[in-house]
């Protein structure tokens, strides 16, 4: 008899956070489907039962929280289903039919393009699962796909031009956009991750080639898309004029080391400003100061999408803004909880998008099907990935054998039974008679870093196998 591995257990002072974390794992069970001979998908893939298609971006985002499932729900098959569909010229389309497995095209996205983020997902998976063999296997697929994008959608300017639908921001007020800031930055992020994966494989050719691609895009984005008066990155028209509408797409550079310190600090100011993106539920898809901003959300004209909130919080992390990242993650989760448990007799739910200034799902008068309820690929980013990485504050790298715990102040919290390939670990902080104590339990040695922000204290210690504890005051 195979004993089913449990999911990692979260400890946190607010039980509602723990409940929605655990509930998300239970919801996923209904979304776990089997591939068929007709569609040619992987034996196990992830889509809502009523969906008629699988979506590339959903698969990529879901990998960021499925890596914490203790392999109950493996993350890799989500991506492999798309890799199996790669065409001879390297193309991988944004969506495929669940019934036939054929690509789905639309008038506003005739090439079936999706944001180029496969390498970002693979790089994250490598650090959580530590499977170097997989990198070697998928690299040719990633390279062919990137080459196809370059040959078909990059022009002599050195920038990519794609339709608005390819960015996923369907009705965003980006009129006149020809070179999107998000798609170009995502291509830069993809190239940067490809270079790092090349380094993992000790392949200098791959590493050098994609590092050069990254720097080429970084230079153009900084030269053409940055506006120094506004402290923001914008889309460009065909004539390379800036489309000066502040949308959430302008924050993708934060995650890629594209802005220098001065620029990133001005972007962070926009995230704090209630007249810009600093809404109660962070962050709206359009700045509050824009004419097109809607308090109801109106699609991509003000709605808060967990996917973009996740991206911005990862960008804040990249800029070492850990306390801000945590504060925004907690605020966002409270709005999700208030919408899941509304007052009175109303029945709540979790959604693909939320209102920016009060609880409740977003609204879009012209599209009653928006937002989708139980859109787990988006929801799990907040309730699982942000919960583990930013609320509890754990940063894990299996290849480096490191766990970093970044906490503003010590609280009773932690994680139990986190399965890191062949090592299961538990890390819990609690108050004892001797002061704050951190208990560890693991099967193998790893290196633990405590980064206590309130006391500006950082300490790295080797944690032996078995049980041990450390007193924070003694560090």
C-alpha cells in the first residue's frame, strides 16, 4: 500500500490564513485531470473540470505553488504538456483544446502567443526540486521556442512587437501600443533564466548567448521605455513614442534587475502611493490616477489580479524590499479572505480578479463571465506560494542546500513536513522560558540562514540531520 504523502503544514498566528492555505490543496484535487488519446496531454494535468482548453500562462503560474505539494501534484507535467505540443519551427501556442489537443487561435491573437516565461518557471522549479537532469532535457525545447519568437516577432529595433491579447491584458487601456513593455521584459527575464540554466549545465555557449540577449533587451528597455519625469516604464508605439498610461505591465522590469537602484526606488514609490498603485487591495491593473481606472475593476482597468500581485511582490523581493513584500502579501490575502467569507448570508468564493478598494470580486459590465470563480492557477499563487515565501518568509534552494528565513519580527510560525526531494524539513519558531527558540527537524544536513529584519541580524548555520533547536538571543 502506498502511503500518500501529506502536504506541508503551515503555522501562523492568524488561523484564517492557515485554513485558506489548506483549503487550496483540497480544491486542487477537483482540477487534476487525466490526458486522453485524443488530446495527447500528459497523464496528469491541471485544469478546471468545466474548462474546454488549457492555458500556457496558467500552467507556468501553477508550477510556482505546485512545487510545494510534496510531489502529490507534480509541477513539471503542467509544462511538459505544452512542450509535447511544440511544432517543428519551435512554436508553442498559448492554448490547446481539452477535447482535441489542437491549438486554439483567435482574431486578436492570430499566432496563439503567450508571455515567454517557460525558463522562469524551470529556473524556479530547479531550485525547489533540484533536478539537473530535467534542465538538460528541456533546454533544446526552450531554445527552439525562444528562437521562434525572435525570428517572427522581433524586428530591426531589437524589440518584440506582439498584439495586446498576447500579453493577457485583454481590455487594458494601452491604445497605440506596438512594442509592449511586459512582453519585452518577460523575454529579457526568460533570456536571463536561460543563461542561468546554461550555467547550471556548465554550458558556456548557452550561458553567453542568452546573457547577451538579456543585456541587449535590458539596454533597449532602459533607453526607450523608461520615462524619467514619471519614474515609470511604458509601452511604445510603432514610431517608438511612449504610450504614457501607467498599467501594471510597467512593473515587470522590477523582477529582472533592469532598473538601477534609483529607478527601482521611484517605482516602489508608485506602489506606496494611493493615487497610483497603492490601493487597499494591492495592486490595480491600472493606476488610480488614470482616467480609465474603475473602482469595479472593469477587466484590466483596475481589477486586482493575484498573478500580477505575485509578480510585483517577487519584484520587491528582488529589490530587497522584504518587509514591504510581506505587508502587501498579507493585505492581499485579507481581501481574498473577506471575499471568501462575506458578512451576512452571502456565499463567498475565490476569484481570478478582485476589486481594488474594497472586498469582493471584480466586475466587468461587458463581460459577465469575468472574473472566473475558483481560478486556482491564480489563487494558489497567493494562498500557497506567497503564504510560504512571503508571509512565513521561507526561501528554499535545493541545489545549494539552503533555506533562508526572512522575518520582520519573530512570531509563532513556521512550516512542518516540507519535502525537499530526499529531505523533509520542519522549521518552527516559538517562545520558551529561555526566549525565542527555532526548532529544526530534517533528514539531511542543510544550511539555514535567519534574517531577522527588525534587529538587522543575519546568521547562517549548518543544521545537522535529526532534531535540534537554536536560541535566537544566542546567535
